[in-house]
C-alpha cells in the first residue's frame, strides 16, 4: 500500500454551489468567489484541509504556517457581525481546522491518522497482539516498578525518551518505504512507550513531592 499521496495528482473535483448565492464554489474554497461568504467545511482529509500533500514526513513548521494562515481567515471573531448561519459555519470551519492541526502536528497522531486513511489498518487498533512487543512492554514496566527513588525513576525516563526518538526514526523509515506492517508496529510501540513515560514522570513528581 502506498502510504504517501500527492493531492496535486488527483483530478479536480466538480464545483459545488454556494449555500448563500448558489454560485459555483471550488470544493477546496473557503469563501464563495461571487458573494464572499464563508463555506461549510468539506468532507476532506486533514492533509487536504491544511493544503498539504498526504504523507508522514511533513515539516512541522509548514503545518504551523498553514494552520495559522487559515486560522486568521476562519476565526469566529471575524464573523461576529454576520448572520447566525454564517457564524455557525465559521465555527464549524474553525473546529475542523483545529482538529486537522492537532492531529497532524504530533508524530504519533499523524502516523495513526495516516494509517487509518489506508483502510486496511484501523487507527484505533492499539491492542498488543505481538508476543515480542508485549514482552518488551512488560520488561519496561518491571524496570520502572523496580526503581526505588526519584533518581532511579529519572534513569528510566531518560532511557525511555531515548528509545522514543529511536522508534520515531523507525516510524519515518517505515512510512518512507511504504511498509504498513512496520509502520503499524512502530506506532503501537511508540504509543505504549509514551504512556510509560507519562506514568514515570507522574511517579517522579510524586517522589520529589514526598521528599
């Protein structure tokens, strides 16, 4: 399965009708070219909503630039004096934009979303069925449980963070190679490792607070 996808390679979809003046509106257009009213968010993926090519290896700075550029145009405050329907549409656009941004800016959330777009790999399949992966997670938790003080927990956190960076690199390589199985496994490893880091940091804070 090709995990990368260039949106520019797709044929241009047919124009839609503006809800206000019934004039032609391009599916990706935010505003009607005829009457300039904001249009409802279209059922497009997060990459297309931000004007980005579909793929894992995207520049976070480009995600930021695209998001803030669109946010300036769609923020509900800009429509405070408009009619009720246009204000509701602007709010819906803002929600869709925020959802796209929050999903694509994070390494793990972007990976899971991209896998989910493939159809064969549901993004919410996070159960460990791999015996090797299960053993790996059990060993990590045993090490954390065996840490007796804040310094020991801090050592566990450092090792886990280093492993996180390594797994993120593996995830990028898997997507670049179009290897769905490897990408799926790396994403699952990353999810559980990040959960472990969060729990370790919470325990570290409690230990420091009890000193």
